[in-house]
C-alpha cells in the first residue's frame, strides 16, 4: 500500500472512531421514554406538534411555545411526530443524530482553524481532539438525552454551518456573495432554534482577526452583517418574551407574536416596572450566572463531587468564587498560549459564548 493511501486509510479509520464515540456513549438514549411534564408538555400535549398542515405550520411561526419563540425547534418536533408518531425512541435518535453531526462540524472547524493558523501538519489531530472532547463532554448529556434539549442541538448545527459558510466566503471568488447569503440564512435558522446563537457574529469576527489576519473593523463588520442581524433578531425575540412574561400567571401576556409586536410600545413602556420581576433586575443577574456556567463548562463534576445541589443559587459564594477562579485560570492559559492563534480563537469563543448560553437561553430568571 502506498504511503499516501495508508495515510488516508488511517485518517478514515480515526474519523470512524470519532463518529462511533458519541454513538457508544449516547446510543442508550434511543431506549428512553418521554419524561413526565417536560416532554409531555412540549411534545405530546402541544397542539403545535400535531401535524404539518398549512395552518399548523403558520401557527408554529407566529406563536410562542410557552415562554420562547423557537419555531425551527418546534417544527422539528412536528416533523418527527408526522414521520414516527409518538415513538420516543425515534425522537431520541434524532437528537443523537444531530449531536453526531455537530461533532463532525466541530472537528472540521478545529481542523480548519489550526490549518489556517499555519499548523497544517497538526490540524487533523487538533480536529480529532476537539471533536472527541465535544462528543463526550458531560455538558452534552442533557441536550442529547433530554428531548427539549433539541433546541441546543439545532442551534449549534445551524450556527456551525453558518460559520463554515462564512469562512469559505472569506476566501473570495465568484461564489463569495452567495456563500455569505447562505451563512446569513443558516444564522437565522439558528436564531429561530435557540437564542444562545447570539455569539455567532462575535465568533466570526474573532476568526477573521485571529485566524484570517484581518484588521479593518469596517470590513469585518460588513462581512458579518447578516450574522449580526440574525443575532439581534434572536436577542430581541428573547427579551420580548421576558417583557411579556407574567410572574403572577407564569404565562405570556401576548403568546401571539404579531400581537406582541403590535403592542410593543406598551410593552416597552413597562420596562423597569414590577420590582424584582423587571428586566433590569434580570439583567443584573447575568454576570453570576455566567460565572457559574464558566465553572460548569470547565469542571462539570465539581459541585457533584462536593454534593452541592444545583439549584441555581445566584449569589452562592462557592459558585461565584469558583467561577472567578476558573476564569482567572483561563486568562493565565490564554497568556501562556498567546502566540497560538487557533488556541486563542477557541479559548475566547468558549468564554464569551457562555454568556448568552447562561444569561438568555434558560427562560425568565428568578
């Protein structure tokens, strides 16, 4: 066998092992049933998932699902139900398939970043490491095993697809404009899957500065404008749900999105009212939640080992201090590897992307 053929065969075998890794860890989820309350409320008893008629699809894209507007996620449930009926194993299998697709996209992103940063010989190994870590990280367990976690899987799939298209468009050529449009379309699909995609344009800008070596802010802003528009839409819709959420009834005052938009002046006029349930109070809680998410992302076993219950105690000193220490450790790591552009790209994206994940995605804050 020629050396080139042997090298390709070895890489193909390693890619198969990477694909088998999440399957080995999460294949058991295909035998799981529906979880009482969450799955029943979201999938079984939801009128929005009962069919793919024109009226139902229109309702999916004009109504909030409980306290969020994630129509792409809701539509995926409706498609599953149309194809498989109320078979929980099929729903779980789709979650697992999405996770596998995301593992491969993470592999490709890490390989591309390392290669473009000038370390082509180690790009494949870096991609394998990033993909394997993402595949089995404890933080992946909930989105894969819990059916409402579909929103995170879909969001990441479309966000990563948008970033790959954006990176390809940066190379120029006759297809560049079309690739930018496709990247923006994928970003809007991510925005309608979950709000944590709000960091996507920041990640794209980081890639241009650290990996592609671009320094002109205006040029970067123009090239990422479609991604910013999608991120702004996602954040606006999420904040709108906050503002229309009633603490007294635990329901949205305007579950119909066009009605909420028509009443936007009155909704905005109520900002700051309601004491502890107001928007300003909720925004004040973002930093401690972000610190907790940094700690959980780095040390997912830490509080379980200490037997500290995860009740999102927003000002629990141990959680805040551990988050600050974790952030300080990352800063030291970034300084030590400051000349490694691909490492800095991944590190900065990890730290900053956790902010919308912690602050916006999990529903109205207490």
